[in-house]
C-alpha cells in the first residue's frame, strides 16, 4: 500500500508550481459573494417565469370553474 494520497481532481494539480498551489480562484469572502449574486440572478429569472405562470393558472382555473358551473346548471334545469 502506498502512503501517498492521490487527488483524482486534475484541475487541482494542473496549476502547481513546486509546493505552492495557484488554484485559489477567489479570495476568502469572494466565493460567498459570487454565490449570492448568482443565486439572486437565478431567483430573478424564476420570478420572471413563475409569476406569469401563476396568473395564467388562476385565469384558467376561474374559467374552468365557470365552465363546470354552467354545465352543471344546464344538467340540473327542470
């Protein structure tokens, strides 16, 4: 058995120079800041899709209700 730990991530070993790793892409707080920005833009895109979809659903549900009501009234006429 080998005591050496191997890293299957090729990206982490690609930028090595000696014992120093140049893989650090963001500063300590930048990763969370970037995550928040990406999450907010993703949430904004979902809002642009979901609010019109909810409005369309409510309109179709109301139309379906009145359609069934009119059919029920025609069936129950004396």
